[in-house]
C-alpha cells in the first residue's frame, strides 16, 4: 500500500510484529458497512459514478458473504482487515476498487469500524445484563419468605429477606446498564471523513455517511476524531465494574453454596466435581467469574497506560486498543450469560436459612431500638444491649429466654413488650422505611422490577 515510497520490501519479521489481522478480522462486517457508506459519499461528491458505486457495493457484499462462509483467505502481509478487504475488492473489480480509499485513511476507517462494533456489542451486553436481572428476580420471586442473616465484616448482623439481598444486585446491574447507556452516547459519533488527521481537500458531505450509518452526531475535530479512544477506555471501565459486581455476587454464591452456609443449591449443570474426591460439588462458574474480574481490570489498565503518553494524532500504539477491548467484550458476555443461566436454576434452602436467622443476636439492634423508642439515648441503649449480650453469652441463655426481672437489672425501662421485639417476622415487618427489607417493601420492589424489566425497550 506504500510501495511508491519504499524501495525495499518490509521485513517478514516486521510484518509478523505489526500485523493485526489475527485479531481485527472480527471487524469485517463493520469495515464493509463503512466502506459501502463511504462509496455512497464519494458518489455524492462526483468521485464515483452510479455504476462504479454499485460495483463497489456488490463487490463488498460478496466479500462479506465469503467471510461469513469461511471462504476468505486473510493475509498477514496485508496487515489488517482494511487492506485485506480492499485488496481483494480491487482484484475482483479492477481499478474501480482502487478508487474506494479516496479521501479516506485507515485512521478514520478504523475509528469508524471500532465505533460501529462497540455500538452493537454494547446493545447485546445491555440485554444480557437484563437477562441476569430477570434470573435474580425470578429467584427472589420463587422464595419470597426466605430470611437470611445480613452480614457486615462477614459477621451476622440483622435479619433480611433473601429477596432483599438479591435485589441489591439488581440495583448494581441497573447502574451498570445506565453507565453503558451513557457511554453509548459518546460511542455514537461518526468519525469518517476525518482522513489521516486533517480531512481532505476533496469536498465530502459527512452527513451523508452519518445518515446512512445511523449516527446522530459527527466528530467536530479531525485530529481528535482519529486519535480518540476515550470511548474504549470508558467501556473497559464499565466492563471492569460489571465484573466487580459479578465478583461480589460470585463470592456470595460461593459462601452460600458451602456446607458451612448451605443457603443455596446450584444445579449439577452449573457445578463440577473433583478428580479425586467423589463427594465434591464445586461452584466453578462463580469462581471462574471471580477470577476473570482481574482480567477485566487488567484490560482497563492496559488501555489507559497505552493512551497516557501519546502525542497527537494517530500513533501505531493505538493498535493495542483492540485486543483488550475484544477480550473484555468476550469475557463479560459469557460471564453475564452463564451467571444468568446458573442463577435461573438455583434454589434457596429455606430450612437452613431459617435456622441461621433463629440466631437471637440478630435482634440485638432491635432491642436497642426498643429502648430508644422508650426515651433512652441511643448510646446508652447500645451499652445496655452490649451488656445484655455479654450476659447471654456467659449464661448460655438466648434473649428470648432471659427473664424480665433480669432484663430490668440492666434497665428499668424494659417491660413485657420487649419479648414482642424478639421475633424475626415482627422485626422484618417493622423495617418500613424506604429501601428497608420489610416484606411489604420487598414485595413492592419485586413488583416494580417486574414491570420495569418487562417494559424495557430493546435498543
């Protein structure tokens, strides 16, 4: 492609070192889509005749069909997907194909291809996140009365409905979807027509390409357009955060599925055994997902490090943007999809969770609230209940079985109604503030999520 300037062939080693066709081949449908749009812009500018433009469009359409069918030979010597397609097009239709690259650089060509690719992938990932939300919501609906201890520091704290715990992840995933929707706006800007860095002296109507390709906006600075990879960095951050949320859910699932907790049962289809220990049932999906979070974070660090020292405008370093992007997209898609499938088949072991929430210490804060409602300052109430807890532990007597006379040795505010506080159901019913886990609140949240997810419009 640059044979006019160079007198010596590029070294085979340099070709192997600099090629990107081994990974950027996946951009082929977007490269062809963009090239057909560019040919229409050239026709509008009078560079191509109607017949020439049709030859190019037909030739590119056939090349796409060949690649789809696996009948296209990619050549490392042609470096990337752009030159592989253009070279074959010119071989097939002659000099008309050589006109296609008029007023275009691979710089704005790849910027366009990657934006088109990201646009499609973000839509798919957004849908997969909804699918995971639906699986978690269904699990919550299947076990509306299951109660579990809520934890801080991995120590039992207060009782909550299991559904409330699951709905916390719907909130996280909804924020993830919101970030992707926001990033989509910055992806959805058309760079074609920026040339190598300064546009072209050939007058092109960039709006024609934007309309054909469905872009609502056009880049306003040619130098920025060919060097901008902010949208990739933003996506990789979004994917890393999705991975972080999946990792947190994975950790919960791993704990819940252990014999020590036993709160949840995963299906055989989503667990594995041991090559040595025949009794094992391992939560490998959750463990692999937890591990892949490091990969997603690493890809984010990779792109940020690549971008940090680049002068304007295009530099070959930017070729390093694609492998982290492709890897993160592949990773997050399968992780979200398999997690949704696993959670859709999971079951909550309600007898075990009920036993765990029978722990009387889960209601210690409720006793403190009881005292506060009778006029005791919270710090004093906290100290009183702390002393009660120490007494309960030393005497091996649960709160429910401590005599009222003993309660009154810690505070004369205690009366018979203290025992009403010491029931998990009543404790949950009392948590009525917005966002709290009363059964009524949680039922309302479940219903709200059902409506929200059912009415969600596909992009």
